[in-house]
C-alpha cells in the first residue's frame, strides 16, 4: 500500500515557475513591412541587420533597391561577385523572409456574402473604434426596412465587405502584373479606404444627406463623402492611430491623403487648380489605384460590388452580376498616358447587366414609393424636432440634428436611434414629430396619387417643387368643383432621378477593354457593337405626388387635382391614370393607348371615346 501512495511533490517556491505566459506585443519592423519602397541604403541596412554586412558594398555598387530584391536569383548573386554557394543561399534565405513577414495574425469574419473574410491587424484597430462601431446603428437602406422585412443590414457590414473586396482587387492586379510595383503600403491604403468610405453617413443613410440636410440647411451643399473625410481624420486623432499606422509601414501624411482621395477625389487646392494630375497621395503611374473604391471614371468599383450582392441578398432580389468574374479578367492598361483598370472585350455585356442591375435595384427597392414616402415622413419629423434635440460635441458645445455635421464628436453620437428617441419622448416640443413617427409605426402613411414624367429633363429645385404644390392645390379639375378644399401643404412632390450611374451618359463609354490576343492594348467598345436591345437613354426623371390627407373624400379630390395638373403641365399619362380619375384621363388625346403604337384589341363603352371625341360609345384599349 505504501508503494501505491502518490510521491511527495516537490514544492517550488519560485513565483515565476507557474506564471501563465503573457501575450507579447508583436514587434513590427518598419522597413520590412514595405520593402518595395526601399532605396539602396535601406537594402544595405537590412543586410546589416541580417548579419550580412560584408555584402553591403557589393549591393551598393550594383545599386540594388527594394524593387529588385524580388527578382534577385542565385545566378544574379554569382554574377555580382557572391561566388560562394553558402553565401548565396544565406542571402536568398534572408531576402525570402521579406515576402513572408507576418507582423500579427489576421482576424477572420464570417460574412454571409463573402464567406470567411481575413482582415489585416491595422484594419481591426480601425474597426475597434467608436467612430467605426457607430456604423452598426445606421441602416444600409434607410426607410426601405419598413417595406422589405429582410433589409435590416447596416453600414457596418457593408464597409467591412468593401474593405475586403478592395484588397482582393488590388491583390489580383498585383499577382497578375507584378510590373505595376504595387507595394504593401498601396494595398493597405486601398483596404483602409474601402473600410472607411461610408464613415460620414447620417441617420437612415441617404435620407439624411439627400432629403433632410437640403431642407434643414438649404444654404449649404453637403454630401456624406465630406463627412467621411472629417470622420476619418477624427477617428485617427481620437484613437491615437498615427503611430500605429507608421508602425505598420504607412508614411504620414502622404498615405492619409491617399486614403481620403480614394473616397472623395482630389483634395483642396489641387482639385481647384485644375491640374492634369490633381492627386497628392500617389503619382500618376499609380492612377489605377483610384478606380478601386470609388471609381469616378465609370462607376465600376468594389463599393457597388458589395452593395449589389448584400442588398439583393437581404431584399430577396436576384443579383445578376458576379464580381468574381470581373476579378478574373481585370488588368491595367495605359489609356491616354494614364493607367486604368480594363477588362476583357467579351465582358462588355456583363457590365451592361451590372448597370441594369443597379437600375433595377433603384426601381424595385431604393426608390420604392412606400419607402420613399416613409423617408419623407421621417424627414418631416426630424425637421420639426431639429431645434429640440441636442448632441454634445467638442469643448462641451451643443449641436442639433442638422448642425452635428459641423462637429465630428457630436456627429459620432447621431445614429438611427434618434427615431426611437423622438418616438418615446414625452416633451411637448416633440409632440408633432412624435405623432408623425407614430403614424409610420401604425402604417398611417401619406397616399401616393401617381407617377408621371416630363417630355424633357427639367432643372428642379426646392422653389420649383413649392410652386408645383401650390399649383396642385389651386387648379380646378375639368370634372367640376369639389367640396374639399386642398392646401399646398397637403401635397408632397418628389422628383426621382434614375440613371446608370453617370446621369445621362453611358458609363460603358468610359470603360476600356482588351483582347485576348493583345492584353496590353486598351480598346473602346461602342453600344452598337454590343446589342440593339440596349437602352437608348441612360437617365430619366420620375415625378411622384403624394397626399397627406388620407380620408376618402380628400383623396378622391386630390387624385383629380393630380391628373388635371399632369394634363396642364403636358406630362405623361400617370401610372394607373384610368383608375385614379377615369372621367379625366380620356380628355387628353395624347394619353390614348392607340397613339402609343402598342396595338391591341379595343371596344367602346358609355358613349365617350378615349381620344375625347363624343360618339355613341367609349373605346377602351386592352394591351
């Protein structure tokens, strides 16, 4: 039994023996993170740190820079005087360490759209800030969530997706064309730009900068891209990220300018002076890098790729564009002295499909008439609440819903939660705003009277919209006077612009392609070379009118006012016009379906023809 007893344990008095190993901060060696930018002396310094100082003079005499290290082979070393095989192997081993450096392990996100996404540690540092985490509370599609139950995704996941795709595209170009000399710095800056491109969005995304700010502060022209730049600067400063960025190989402020230029274009004086090359962050031979995150040239960028896939997934709409195919064929060619991202000539049809997908998303979701009117009502509630809700900014100064854009500390606190803040408030000053939001929750929405179009594009501003609302209230329908008196404030007129991303221009005209037999020469492909079924025009204006009064009598009168207004303005026949005011729509001859050339069978009813001429019967057309 004594033998079966446990042996006496040795008592160790040292406190260090049982210490849990502490996580060590990774040591980042600045030079190694971007060897492609080394000069001759940087290369020699690296040899010295690797214990190869005896070869410094040889490398210095041959003027070997960081760019050449990647292509240095055993035969090259022997040619420049490193005759001993052991020495050559030693040098090659040290050099190969450069393209396998891991400063920290990447973190992995499981994204429903792109699968498992790996992000660089510096990107994680940016994500883990209050300014970026704010994006968790901004709906990607704004008011569309009140129409599409699945559209609950936020700017947070979209920005992570864009950062990921930006890295994939720039890495694909680097792997396919090493002669482009894309550095680690370039790749990291492009990823950061993708990650931070939407930092400046306000509550309900485009509703804030597209509807609320123009009405709350009509004297300024402000877009969320401007706030993205300011928020990015504030994020870096508030979280002390400049040393971290330098530690990971970025060069400041040059790389900060490059990141911001990718988001919003040329900065400050360079853009105003109209210089041939207005960018400061990168020289002209890196022009193609500015086409990855926000492509001002033709609109083909990773921002669209992510929101096409992500929005379609959450909306329940089929996405017909596959960005993975574009990645396979993307390469850089020279066009008019600048380098641009091009794709194979056979992909031209797929790119037309991409812009068609964008247009379909706008028609079916982004500009959905119910979603738009909900955003109009939220905007009205915010306008009424503007002077009664305050956010503390820098130095304790207070800012309202509309002035928070002037101070990023205050703007960081402004998210979609302001909707609930108003809805659940009890102060009398917010009573009107509160009632509007309760009407949204209870689905007591303004009613759509219809949609129409002008013959030609019109320049429309706030004054024009007000005059239209006055005209709608003032006119008397031809069917006779109404018992209901309507006021200009009872009508809401919205003008919606639908296009392929470049207003009336065809974006494909700004895309360049290459052929299989000559991948270095960029060519242009005209629309008539592709298909005769492509659109003739690439932009249109839709005019929608809503009525705030929802009782049956007022709504019936408002419908007749709207139809009569369309006739007076010589606009197109309203959608469902025969239904909303059947006694008025036949009075305009050009609205007859027979004049549209669509053909179809017809019959006559009630003694009034569709073209407005009296006869024994009315002719209705069925197409």
